[in-house]
C-alpha cells in the first residue's frame, strides 16, 4: 500500500507535466484540426531556456529558489511563445487551404529542423541542470516503507493547478477565450462576425507554447537532465494523453496526461521499466482503435 | 507577380517590417544561440560560452534579407538584386566573422534573395515561351519526355553505371544507397502517394525485413534468396496486423499510430535481448550468393567463390556491383508492380480513395480492405529492401531504424511529388546523393533537411514533379504521360 501510494504520487507529478504539454496539442487540433508535431520541440526549447535561465539566475546571485523559479518560468514562457508564434507564422499559416496532410508534413519538417538547430547551437551532450529545490517530508510510514513527498513534487503539482485554473478561466471567461471557441466551432462564421481568425490562431499557438515551456521548466527541475531529443518522446506521450482524454477537450488533456503518467509509472514499478514507452504507445493504439474520440471527446461528424 | 500580402509599402513601413522580423529573430536566438552551455572539466557542471557576436551578425542578415524580400515583392528588383549580390560578396569575402557557418549563412541568404528577385522574370519568360505555338509543342514534348523518356534514360544510365570509369568503391556504395532509398520511396509511394495514407512508421517494416533475414541466416543458415520472399511476407503480415485495426482511422490519427508502431518495433528490438541481441545488434550476416557462390577471397568449406566460378581474379568491387544489380532489380520490380497495380481495379480504388473516401464508400468500395492491400503491399517492399539492407551491411542494429529514417523516406516521396515514380528517383538522388557528396555539411544536413520539408510544403506542395492525377479519368484532361 505504501509502495502504491508512493508510485501514485510520482505518477501524478509526471502526469501534470504531460498534461501541460497535451493542452497545446488539443487546443491546436481543436482550432485548425492539425497535429502540431513540432509541439514537443517547443517543450524541449522551453526546457533549454529554463536551464539557461537558472544558470543566469545563479550568476546574478539570485539565491532564493522561489524567486528564481518564478523568474525562469516567466522567461521560458515568454521566449518559448515566440517559437510557437514563429512556427505557426512561417510553417503552418501559408499552408491553410493546402491539401490535408501538408501541415502535418510541414510540422515534421519543423520538428526535425528545431531538434537539429538546438543540437547544433547547444551541443548533443545531455545537460545536467543541477538541483534547484531539494528536500521533502514523510507523508506516512507503513511496514517500514516511508512515503515521501518532495517539495519539488508539490511545486510541480501546484504550478500545474494554478496554470490550469488560470487557463480554464481564460478560455471560459475572457474575450480571447470566446474568440478561440468561436473559431473552433466555425472558422468562417467567426471571421464573418469580425473575429480576427489569424490572430486567434496565433494566440492559440502562443498559449500552447507557453504551457509547454512551463512543462519544460518543470521537467528540467524534476529530472535534472535534458538533451535536444527529449521533445520527441515527451511530445508523443503528451499527444497520446490528448487523444486519450479526447482531442479538442481541455479537461480531457489534463485527465489524459494524468492517466499516461499513471500508466507509465505503474508499468515501470510493477512490470518492467524497459517497456514503459511501449506501454504508452500501446495505449495510444488501443484508444484510437476502441474509442477514437477519447474519454471526454465529442464524436466527430463527417460532413461532405 | 507581387506578393498580395505585401502591398505597396512606403519605405518606413518596410523598415519597420524588417525591424520586427529582426526583433523576432533576436527573441528566438537570444537564449538558445547567445548562451551556449558547455561542460566544465570533470565536474558535472555547465558554463556559458557566449555567442552574441554570431547572433548579432545573424540578426543583421535577417534584417537585410527581409528588407530585400520586401523590395523584391514590391517589384523593386534591382535594389533587391544589388543587396543579394552584396550579401553573397560579404559571405565569400575573407572578412572576419565569428564562425565559418556565418559566411555560409550570409552567402546563402544573398543567393536566396537574388533567386527571389529574379524569379518573376524567369516565371514570365517561361510562361511567355509556353504560350507561343512552338512553345506549346516543346512543352508537350517536355512533359512527355519527363514522363516516359527520362525514365528510360535514367534506367539506361543505372544499368551501365558499374562499367563506366567512375565506378569506384565510393560511387558504387553511393549508387547502392541511392537505389535502396529509391526502392523504399517507391514502396512508400504506394501507401502515401497512391492510397493517400500517411505512414510515419514505414521503417518498422524495413526493420522487420532486415531482422527476418539477419535471424534466419545467422541462426538457421538460410540463404538470401530463400529469405527474400519470406521477409516480404513477414513484413506484409505485420502490415496487415497493424493495418487491420487502425486503417479505419482518419488520416492524421493513422500517421501518429504508424509512428507509434514504428517506435514500438524499435523498442522491442532494443529490449528483447534473447531474440534480437538488443542494442548490440546482429553481426556477421552472410551476403547474397550468386548461384550458390559467395563473394569472398577464399571459399568456405565445400563452397565456391564467384571469382573461381567465373574464372576471373578476385576483386572487392565485384561484390558491390552484384549488390548494385540486386537492388536495381528489386527497385525495378517495385516500380513495375506499382505501374501494373495502378491499372488494376484495386489500384484505381487506391487512387479513388485518396481523392474522396466518402464517394468511394457510396460506390461500394470497402475502404478498409482497399487501404489494407496498399498497406500490406507497401510493407512487403519495405521487407524486401530490409533484407537487402541486412545482407549488404552484414551488421544491423536498432540504430538503423529510427524515426528519422521514416521521415527521410517520406520526404523523398513528398519532394518527388506524391504518386510520381520518376519524382522519387530525382528526390532520392537529391536528398541522399547530394548530402553524401557534400560531407562537410555534416550536422547542418538534417537542419537543412527539415527546413527543406517545410519550404517544399509552402512553395511546391505538389513536389518537384507534381503528379497526383488519377491514372484513369472519366473525362481525360490534356496532360502529360503517366509518370
């Protein structure tokens, strides 16, 4: 039981990170119906900017961890959003109205280009991030097994909850959120009613990138090591999360993220850590076969 | 030929636009490019290596480039050309820049700018020439020539290539490599180009074929020619097993599932030590034999070498030439098979399904079965190519079957123009041949590769030789031959 609880705590932490990335996939899919394959790379770039940000903070002598984390989160969100914006502007916007697979192929191109760009300018070796937050406390002990919660895990879950709350408010209550939902329902009609569709789509990418950057920061703090290739696997898993939750649904993305975290951690804990990625991909295939609309998604009606 | 997005801008707004682009570039680069993290000593720490000078030069180039593009778009060609030439000169000059890459960056920016500025003229000239009566004839001959003649010319060249004076070790190696990708491209073309199914895990079937041959030959002593059909069958079976449940899905879901499947196969190969020997791979795989004779200096016990059989002195290149003809043959089989299939009902159904799935359902075509045949046939050819690869390399490991391999094959198909057979050949020569010749591109190769994929989608979504016309039409439109 203690072991189970411990794994559950670890799973929720990991799931929170996947959930944050998954939101970017789900929003973009909801609004323009494309899989933004380069989203994982934006997450990776967010992690790199965070690494550099933490190093600058320690150079400037910012010793207090909370201040450094908030600063780095803001920097990573701001500068990763520029990547999100630029990718949409340069690689996806010119393709609107092209054949159906064109944006996806373009996105694969962006993904390859960004990976190699970071590899070229930052080197291929894994980058140790150092420990920013350490310590934790014992939740309870059972049969001589301590269930520990680290401060880091609490920070990760708290940041995720705050961001998710803010984000839900943004989509549900602000005019940006209304425009976003209007475009999601019917882009042409929204344009006729005076919604600047291009701007709204750009903002969707910016928001998704900002959340992915937060996930990058949290990932760096949690694992302590990043390299230019982390975006691929994390991106695929987050996409799986988005599909599992029901693509296009925001609570679905978060739920899917948590489930993927749970599956991965428990698979590694109870079966074998070698096949944990296979488990994630297997789940993706199974979900798509048996419930293509995901857990919380709406069935898609095909129109001619 | 003015870009409609850029109206007649006054100078100040052009400058503002260029400045904004430069600002975005600065924001993109400031952290990732400006602060390079490097390992310090033996400790597990990192330190910064600052690259602000490089970033500064790059931003200036981007500013000027954007300005030049605006000028070109407004029709002010000469200033744009002058700017481009100045950039090329600056890049080629011995001027001291912080890194060698920047020379290339500046010069390439200039080249692109000049091309952009000259493009409307070239375009006009081509169109004007095509409008004259002789031009129409030339145009028609041109398309038919590309459609039919060029294929035969290339085939002729490919057949005589080993007997030409350039056929040294390096060229033959490259030839074999290019032909392998041509074959893979043609195989994937059935799935992506004809049936319109985006398969991002094609390399999985390639891996199945390679491991089938490697395992059957090293553990059960089967020869290349015996395993070749088996490998194709294994790969096709995998294709059917995977395809059956997932082919009902929409296009982009299918893409992701195939990608997932590609990764699963690779992870299983890595982790299943007892069966596949894991990341260490399988070595000493026997090469293909010619009527039972091996390509080696000394024959194994009870065997015969090819040089003994033919009574010629041994030379290492004979093996390569033999491999070259095998892959040429396999590729041609793929091509002829595809050309034939396109004229059969199932091939027509593939193309119809690509054009409009709903209409196909209404006409009584079973989409799942039709897609499944395309998927299985494509997988089979990947299996053939895989076992050839294992026989050629004599060593395989999971390293050779990563996602990037699928992406390369896919971009060959896309660049060639989905569905175009000759386009695949040209794209394979371009994407595989050129980077091999220009080894110094090194790490920049994949960067250029990714950018090229984006640029092709933006500027030529139909590929170099766009050919997505169905083979059969109710009302034939005037068009070139079938590629």
